């Protein structure tokens, strides 16, 4: 008797359950679900953006450090072939050269290299840092001219193609200058805070086929018995009265090299160099002189300590091979993740790369005392 009643009740429950199943979510339930889902989505997106930013910044730091290391290796390799390295005071100049102080003072290089390497402009501030002489092979065209005229090299009058060409050694001296260019412009092709520019003044053009094809302003630093690298481009000569006088040999070589815009004979070695304050003031070891030199030493991001044959060095330091301790620090500002900030003229410490340093012993043997 009770079975039909139970069946009827089960049918009512089933009908109510089917009705609830077809009713769906309410508006409040839907809004709550959307809010929770939005929070999860935003959190995940923020995490992804943060991870991408961290990866971008780490890549910028790593790339900058690799560039600084490559530049350091390049400069070090050149310094190993140097025959004379200027310290800061001889690079800047110590006194006006006269016959009386010719062997002890330095005329400096800044007035005898292209003005674009030492004269500030509205776009950048150049700071010549490292200068040295190295021996380079003659251009292929001149080597061919020497070979073609080998039978006449001992004649009283040399053929025009090889006059003034050191055919016997096959090498000539080249002046190399590294300059730090501080530049916080955000509109040029160099987005970093500073860059290193390499300039060279060789005796002959790279395409030279004759000894007459020399570069303007070049003077052989050892062209006479009383000339030297330190006093370049001056030489001791004799005047009409038989007295000893000092002459600027660059005058007869076409004068100071032009290249005011650094459009030739120079190239950017590396960008993203730091232009600002390091954590410590650079101090050179005993018997070493710093370059660039400043009577009130400021903090630098690219500098060197020179030992051996430096200005004012004791006699025991004048005849030894020169030793160069080189320092370089990069700055990631201008790379992705590190916008260049023009309101920080001295750089930002948090964007500075880890400073690098190396020590190089030159191989020059000129005016050295054998041990």
C-alpha cells in the first residue's frame, strides 16, 4: 500500500533535481567567479612580466660585461706590442719644450693630435686616456715597392717610390690614442653613457704604394739621433748661428692632423662604458703614474697606471720595460631594461658593471737597460 506513495515522492525529488540542474549560475555567483579568475590572471601576468624584465636586465648586464672584457682584451693585446706608453703627465704635457729642458720635460700630445680627441663639443666630452707607440708592418703596396726596388736600396739617391720608406726593417711606428667620450644624448647612434674611441696616426696610408703617400701630421719619433717618443713631435736642430734649438717637426709634415669630426683614422671600440663615479678613488702603486692625469685626482671609469720610463721617475725606473695596469668599468644604461637618464651626469651606481682590471708588460726594447 505504501509503494505508490514512495514512487511518487521519488519522482518529485527527481523532477526538482532536474529543474535545479537546468537553472545555471546566478549573477552573484558569476561575478564572484570572474573576480577570482581576474585576480589569478593578473597575478600570473605580473609574475611573467617580472620574470621577463629580470631576464632582460640580466642579459643587458651580461652583454655589457662581455663587451668590456672584449675591449680590455683588445687593448691589452695592443699594449703588449707597444714600444712606449705615455703616462698621464706626458700625455697632458709638463712644460714648454726648450733646448735646456728637452730631455726631461714632455710637450704633451693634446695639441698635436686631432682636436676632436681633446676638445669638448655640445654633443660629447672627450678625455684622452691612453696613448702609446707601436711598431706596425708596412702596407702591402710599400712592401711590393721595396721588393721591386731592392737592387737600388744602397744607391746614393733612392728611387722616389721608396724614399723615406724603412724597407730594411719593413716596419714603421704608429701612434695609438684611446679616448673616452662622455655622451648622454638619447638621439644618436651610441645609446650608452660613454664610449671608447681608438685613433691611430700611421706614417703611411693603408693603400700607399709610394713613400710620398704619408699621413698629414706624422713625424717619425726616431727620425734623428736626438729625437724620442717622449718629446714627439719636437726635435733638436741647429740654427744658422750654430746654436741648438727646438723645432716642431710636425710643421713641415703638414701641421696638426685635422680630422676634427673623427671621421677617419678612428673607430668606436666599445659603447656602454661608464662615465661616472666608481666606488673608490683610483690609486696607482709605487713608482707608477696615472693616466689621465689631474692635479686633483677624480674618480674614473677608464684609466691606467704606468710604471717604467715615466715623468719624474727615478733612474732605476727609466731603463726597464714599461708595465701598464689597466682599469675599465661599463654601464648598462641605454640597453633594454635600463633607460638612459640624462639627469644623472655622473652615472648611476646601480647600473654600473663590475670593474675589470689587467696588467700588461710591454715588449719594447728601445732605450732599455739589459739585466
